C-alpha cells in the first residue's frame, strides 16, 4: 500500500525498506510490518490525502479529503459509530466509537470491509440501500457480528457524501447501538404482556360474578314479577300492563348482562374452541347491529394453545366493535386459514375505511380508536404474531393477523 503525503507535512514520509539478501527474510517481514503500521498511523492522524491499494482491476486510489483534523475531532467526539465507505463497502475511516461497538481494534477496522460485520441476509438487504443512498438516504436495522462473536443490534443511517473532483462514490454511515433500546423494548413488552394477563384474569372474575350473582338475582326478580303480574285481577288493567312491561324489561336486562358476561370471558371459547368462539362473536354482532357477517374457517383437528385462541378471538371482537362504531359497513367477511407454519385470521369490511398511519395522530381519534388498534397489535405480538392493516375509502378495511403455530397444528 502506498500513501500520498500532504504538502508541508512535518512528519517524514514512510519509507518502504528495500530488503536485500543481507537482511534476510525476517528483516523484510519486519520492514513491511513497520511500513503498514506507519501507513495506518498516518491515515488516522490525517497526514495523507489518499491511499493506494491493490484490487481485482489493479491499483486503486482512495481519497481521504473528508478526514481532515477538524472533521476527525467532531466525529471522534460523537457517541455514535461513524464510517466512510466506498461503494464496495471498504472502510476508509471509522471512529473509535464504532471500533468499540464491534469490539475490534481501530487499526483492524480501517481499511477492511464492512461486510465482515454483517450476516449474509443483512448484506443482501444493505446492497440496494447503498445504491440509492445518494437520492434519499436510508436506514436499516441489522445485527453486527462483533469481534468477540457477540451480536450487536444496530441502526445504520446511510447517505452518499459529496466528493468533488472524483468519480469515486463515498458513503457516509452513522451506526447507532440499539442494545439499550432493544432491552427497554423487551421490558415494555413484558410489562404489556403482564397487563394483558392481569386484564384477562380480572375479566374472568367479573364475568363469573355477573353470571353467578347478578344474572341469578335478575332471574329471581323476574320470576317474582311474573308471579305478581299473574296474580293481579283482570280489572287492574293498568297495573297488570305495567307488571308485564316490568317483566319484559327484567328479561332484556338479564340477557344483556349475560351477553356482557360472555364477552368478558367467552365460555364457548374455553369449552368448544376457536371456531365456535369466532362463530359466536360473529353471530352476536350481526344480530345486534344488523351488519352481515360471513365466516369461513379451515378445519382445526387440533386445538391451538389457549393464548393464541384468545388473542384471535379478542382481535375479532375489537375489529367488529370498530366496524359497528365507525365503518358504516354493510358486510363483513372473516376467514380463518392455515398457511404453512401459521394460523391466519383475515377480517374485511366494505365500510368507509381510514388511514392507519394517521389513526394515532389526533387526540380525539386516539381516545376513540387508537388504543383499540394498538391493543390489537399488542395482542398479536403477545403470542409471537403480527397484525397488518390495509384501509382506504374505496375498498374498506382489511385486518390480517398471522401467528406461528407448532408443526403438529400447522400440518393437521
């Protein structure tokens, strides 16, 4: 490797020792190592304008115009990793923060390939982003393979740098260590999961109280009221009429309490499984709102685990609730399918639709619907699944939930 010194540099130019026969092979190796060390030192201190290295198409010159002293001071003071790369991912410059992040000496990072820190999959994802970095810049999350074998979650922010007077493409990259962010996300996820567990336990308790206490009391009052209405003489038409109305109102109240109890903790889901639970929720919604619901389900010969069944049931429940409140739809279709390795629930309505990205933008929407959509996402994530929303004013709204299932379930 050759270096081009800056003009008026106070430090002498590194000289390659011309090993001869009198020095021997050992002296030649030592001289090459000394020259390499001096080259790296000169690059890091900003004493050179360019580095020449051998490549597949012959010698190549890598200019270091962006590595001036003031620039280096700024970059080294950052709490983020910073790199400049060629288009083929050769590292022209790296700050100490990045070297610390990947647990490698700085001299081993500079001049090497950034590809060494990426998996094959991440390399494939990064390649097109590097190509379009000049137009819009881009970001990607990857797992960096550190020198000690550990994996470091990182966010790469990529942008092409101005490189006047040269046709060579130089890429600037800021590398953010996401380890703490991932840890915080995991803690929040665990807290959310715990909230869901407590919420379901409390719902079950309230449902049991409603069914075993309130409903029974209402039924007792209904029987006594019916007896009173029957014993009133025919001459007491007004009183008898009011007694009959009271019986009807008590009957409707008992049915509503029972409906609330079923929604809080659906016994049909516990005893008969997911398909029966989805059918019960769809039928109840259709009878209550007049909106047509068409349900098609693949045959499940093996029960899913309880958390997965409950998540899918709750998401359907919340979706139908939103349809009834906001969509102004006439028809809803629900499909339960089993793609390879997954169970999938798709819910589509022909209503007015909405913009999923703007749902949380306004406080009013947040209070009415935002936590419903957020809650559905958390429900899916709780069992390792994912939720997608597609919506517009022409075709209504489609919600798709995919949850991984064991092979014994996926293949039945």
